[in-house]
C-alpha cells in the first residue's frame, strides 16, 4: 500500500534530479555532508551572483531617476494612468527593466524549494535509493518499533527517520543491505563539526539544556549564528544605497513646497522594510521545523550575500557617491549667491549628476 503513495514533485523535477546528482557526486568525493552543503551553496551563489549584481545596478539606476518620477507624480497627482505611462517610458529610455529586481528573487524561490525537499530526503535525492526500497526499509523499521506509522507513510518525502533508524539498529541495517534495498556507501553521515545536520531543532528551551543538550544546543547556536549573519547582511544592504541623505536646502524646499513632502527617494524602501519585518520570522519558523542542513545552507547563503553586497558597494555604490560628492562641490562653488529657496529652483548637483549617470549605461 505504501508503494501506491504518489511521490512525483511536478514541474521542478529536473531541478530535484540535477541538485540531487550534484550533491551525490560531491558527497562521494568529499564524504562530508556539511562540506557538501557548503560547497553546493557556494556553487549556487556563484551562478546567481552576476544576476544579483546586475539587479543591484538596476536598482541604483532606478534610485537616480526617482527625482524625475516624483516630478511626474507632482505634475499628475490625479492621473495614475498617466503617471504609470510616463514612469515606464522614463525607465525604458534609461535601460531599466521592471523585472530586473524581481527575477533574482523568483530564481531564489525556484532554487530554495528543491533544496528544502532534498535536505528532508537525502537517501532518495542524494544517495539515490529507490523510493520502493525506502518504503521497504520503512516497513521494516516500523515493525521493529524504530519509527512511527506516520513516518513510514511519509518516507518518500522525509527519509531522515529511516536514516536514523538504520543507524540505531545494526540488525535492520544488515537485513536491508542483504535484501538489496540499500548499500552501505548510501548511508549518509549527517554529522558535521559535532552537529547532526539531520536533526530538527526543538522549539522548547527546556530541551536545549536538558538531557539532549549535546544534540539540541549546537543546533540552536547554529540558528543564532545564522540570524546574526542575516541581520548583518541587511545592515550592509541598507548602507549600500546610492542616494545620499537630503541636504538642508532640499529639506527647506520641502517645507516651502508641500507637494514635495513624503516623496521617498528610495523606491525600494517599502519593500526593504517589509522584508526586515517578515523575513526573520519566516527563517526562524523554517529553521525550527526542518533538518539543520537547511540552516547551514542559509548561513552560507547569508555570508555569500554579504560578499555580494560588499562587491556591489565597491564597484557601483562607492563610485556613484564619490561622483556625487564631486558634483556637489562643483555646484556649491558655482551656485549664484542670490539664489533662494523662494525663487525659481536651481537644478541641484544631484540632478546634474543624475543626467550624466543616465547618459552612461555602463556605470
């Protein structure tokens, strides 16, 4: 009856097969589950990094145009269709794709879903044990009282209990090998630096310091380190904005001209705020409900995101800020002394710099 349970995963099957083959090949080479996850994470991040940097550059270009977008909104406050039309035209003329910021996120979701299932079922996807054989082993372990009926029924999607059961019972392992259901090299060792990456952390603090503290406490500490790297990553991203703080003159013009108030110079500020609020909660929920292999994957994802953000800052944001400072200095030296905020507005150094930036698509 177990063999009749559907185990097909749908449109992402090619990714499951590809990622499983990569992880299986790496494990056969390294024989270390933790190192396999780290190296796999690096490979995935290196593949996606050029797209991420390109997206970051597109975001910077979009920030540079925000002054003009705000001007469009000011001129057509009651005609949203016109605002949308002119904004899209402005972006198109300056080589900005509205999908450039969404595509990396969509690809990341497409990657993370197979990774979640692979880490839940390493025997199936990494070791290549046949699904029917996994069910056979599950039935054997259930009969010996080593796993529950629910775990046996869900063995194709979550075979960590089967892996642990085979480790706990030499007789079950010997019988499974004798029946040809599994080979000894397929029995993955999920321990890495004293942490069992096949275990799921407990949400109960009493278990962290109780009888199983040697197992649970390292898992919780791994989650804590992962969250620290996430918040550090978000701090770097916030500091890597190309738009400088509003000048004193701009703040005075906002007071004199109410139409300019409330215009956010950063179009991604709202999205960033939402991400800062919900993403940590999502990460915590997932890390406390999945094997710790997923936590290790996220840890090194965060580290590589930090490196990507640093590269983006060095090669995109920093040059723009330096150029802006130079333009601001030139503007301040050449600004007419009689100019006031009550008269016609003189184009700011930022607008002057922005016009040069827009004409250079390779910045």
